[in-house]
């Protein structure tokens, strides 16, 4: 797939593009001013940018796709505070890495993260770990702005660490070990400057989101529709603009006879992007008696997707469930998500 096909698949081909003669610093000033009076929720950003493919390769049990775009402003998150990261004049690209399971094509938010080393002609140009982050058109990925040394061929070495998240079902016993790979990235400023760039002056700031890109080479990071979740769905609720669906499994293959499984699927509104790297506590009452009170563990399952869950020693069919958000998603945000998912709501659900 060439770069034009990639952009067409992303739904941005044919929109306004940047002039090929722009300098690195002038591209940084292209981003429009932020929306005034942004809502404390998901909102439509000022603009969306196209992407180019840098490379794709297998790293151990993982598949890794590397893409790039213009340098971005973004926000890191510590606790419940988001802090803006400005574009530096020396930044050349925003480099993005997506990690997925090649068998199910499920995108894997690995909390242990990954590292990227960029070399050219045997010399290290950059060596740093990108941030785990979410964006409206890219979903969950790892990204950061990188300064390159002009046009040329670069070697991008990626190390994806082993997963600490609980792996269930067909994922059990997989992704324990780190995986490494290297791809070649033929960078040119003129190709970067021809990537699509579309502004939304009439809709920016609205309670909405840009659609996820439809990329043929990289899977989309989405959790299942609520109706597609396995088990008995006890309900959904919304807090700090995040959507939380709770389901109760009694006959999953990873359970013993006297066990059930509580799963909380957290996602963004509009696009169903998973909200990873949160801290949640849960309680379960069965027949008027509390049978569980503890932290919920981040986990991945081919049908549940990325979620937070716990095994509970009860076979009740109609539990009463409480969920407390202890810490919001500790992931960086692209524009449109930086004001959402920053508080710690609580919910209750009942199967009766």
C-alpha cells in the first residue's frame, strides 16, 4: 500500500494538504488555536491530520505498526491533571506505534509500554519511550514527537515489553515475553508536508468526535458493542464522559464451577476506544451478602476486549455490583480528549 492509498483508507485523502515547501517550524504553527471554553468532555477538535506508514513487522508474539504525521500538541496525564506538551521547533514528526495480536487483530494496550530507538548511519538520533495515548482518529496507540536529522533512511528499533495485564481465554499464557523488531523508515519532509490536514471551523468544540480511521494495514482499537459482550450485561453508565458497561459471566472456560467473573468495559463515547490504565475498585453482593470487595484487574480477552475484572466466588445469577473509579485513565490525550475522563465517578448495577 502506498501513502496515497493509506490516506484514502483513513478517510482523509483529497482534503486540504500542506504545501510541500513548508519548513519544520512552519508546520508547527499550522495547528489552529485551541477551542475556547472547551467542555469537560469529548469534543470535536480543531483539525485532523493524515498519516503515512513508516513500517510494520512482528516483534515476538506482537505485531507492531509504525505510522507518522505532523508533530502534534498533546496532553500527558498524572492523576486527575492533564498537562499540555507543546510542539518544539526541532520536532520533525509525531511517530505512532500500534501493537496488536496477529491472530485476533486485537489492539493491545500494554501498560509496561515500549521503547523506540531511531538510528541513522549507525548513529543514534533518538532513544525514548513514547507515551501511551488515545486520539479520536487513531484510537489507542503509543506516540510522541521526534526530532530527525533531515531526509533519509532511518532504522526504527522497537521493543514491546511483556504484558502485566491478566490474559484470559485464548490469550492465556501469551505475551509474557518482550518482543523486538527493527524497520526501515525512508523519511522525507516533502512527503510529510503532503499529508492531509483538515480543519473544522464550524463544528470544533461540539460534543462529538472525529471518526476513527479505517486503516487496512493497522487494526482499529475498539472494544465490543455492549450488545456483543459475553455474559449477562448488568447495565451501562456514564461518568466524566466515559462509558462503563458491566457484564457478569458464569460459564466462561477460565472459571471453576463455583466461580463467576465480573467485567467492566470502559470506553470513550462515539468511537468505543478502550480507556486503559485506570484503577478501579469493585464490590459484589449476592443474596444480600457481600461476597467481593477488592480492586479490579486490567485484563484482555478475545471477546471481552480490554477490560477490568475479577473472579468472584459465587454462582448467583443476579448480583448487585458497585464500581468506584480510583484513578482515571493514565494515558496521554490528543486534542478532543484532554478534558474528558479526568474525574473519579462511582456506579452501581444490579441484575435483579
